């Protein structure tokens, strides 16, 4: 297999997000509706006060950032209110997608945050761009085409500004699905099918989208997933086969998202993923959601984060150290690891003014 060259900005960014072993132990603090909705409920108001959301996110970063190789922040609150708590040794990912999406009879349409862009993420020193796109391969063809073009344009912008593109997709309920499955919350679709997840990965693994690192959901329901060390062997084997297929379709380094899974369930998800070649995780609620339930008692929330969330984060890191595959050792790199594009005497000439980019075929 020929060596894969990656442009300087993308290569440096992918390295910045990982620890010194090439493993991704990343904390997500970019959540918006999940945090705002609970704050509104507890305060009994129609709109979550900015100060409350800021206090919550600052606490999450204060207690949990030391355990992370990188943090995923939003430009509304998490970045401006907590970047001072992030070590310069850690990577910073900025989210680009708006949490508000358009629900249509044929499926969901995603959009970028207003007055926000890949260029601005580059300007403030972000190491990578993260985008979540709702996707159903069986949605109306016009919706699929809209979502594909949305992702394609962002991939092109990441190439132009030479920033890693961290891409996440979530399966969601269509209006035609059962009434029990209907939700607009950022939670795992309770009736999702493995083929919907796998076929979505196959689509966005195409070179035209420019994805550098996948943030993937479990191909099976995480809630109640069998413990691969203790579960029924036949069931475990079937689940592992789906995770193996997930990794093969990704065709590049990938990490797991938690989608609000419980702590034990998420650890089991990681066990399957790591056996399939995943390089770590980018998770939030599995780590800190329980502590957040103490809001508005911030002192109690802080103690819960310190006494329960931090140790759990440590367990995830220990599992990652033992079982995950360093991103540079992904088979796409042919055993040699990624190479710096343009390395040599003509390096300066090889670097475009606004970046060039690399697409893993």
C-alpha cells in the first residue's frame, strides 16, 4: 500500500487532538439543547439564562479537561467562557453546525451556526472542525442530496484552510417511523437499524466529502448492549461483526460518540469499537450527565464531577490505553503512518496560501 500524505495543517491538527500515544481521549462540551433544556426546566423559564449555561460548561471544563487529550467546544458559550481553563498542550475542536435543524416531511436539513465558519475556527486557533449531520440513507432523495452537499461544502472549506474535518452523523426517526420513536432530542434513535448506520458511513467515507476523522455512533442500540466479556457468545459475535464492518467502511481513523449512553453501556461500546480498530472516543454526556442532574446546585455538581465523573473518565482512558489503535497505525496508512505532504526542498512552494488539504481515498 502506498504511503498517505497529509497536508501540514491537517496532520498537525490530528496530532494535536491525540495524546502522545496517538490515542483520542476527547471531551465534548459543545452540547446545546441537552444543557439548555434542563436549565430551562429547573429554572422554570422559557429560555435558559446565558449565565447558567456558562456556569455549567465552565464547571465541566474545570473538572474534566485535565483528563482529556482534546476538547470539543461551541462558539456560543463553551469557548469564550472556558478556553482559559484549557491547557495549551491540549487540542481544541470547534463545532460548526447549528443545533437548530429544519424538520421536513422527507427528513432533516442541517445548517451552519450563523456568523460562524471554518475560516473563523482557523482564525481563533482551532485545531479541527467538527460537524454533526442528521442522516438517513432512506430519507427523501432530495433531503439526502441536501445533506450530502452540506457536508461536501464543509469538507472543501476544511481543505482550503487546511484544518482536520471531524465528522459525525446520527440516524434519526423519520415522520413515517413509529410514534414511539419520534423525538427531536439529541439521543440515540431507539429503533435504528444497523444498515442505516453502516450505509451512512459508506456514503461519507467517499473522498468527495474530505472527512479526516469519523465520530461514529454504535451500529446497534447502546442501551443494554451485551458486555463482550460476559455476554452470550453468539450475540457478542454478531455485534462485533457489525462494529468490524463499521470500521472497515470508515476507511480512516475513527472514534466513538456516546449519544447519551449510560456509563456501563458506553464502556461496552468502546470494547467492541477498539477490537474493530477505533482510536478513542469523543464523548460528553456519558461522562458528565449524571453530575449535571444536580443543577442548579453547582457545589453538588462539582463534587459529583470530581468524585464520579473524573474517575469514570480515568476508566475510559485506561481502557483506551489498553485496547485502542493509535490513529497513525490505522491500516489506511499502510503500516508506515501518515507522511507530511510536500516534504523536501520545495516545501514552501507546495503549501498553498490558504491550505491545501488531504482526502483519504
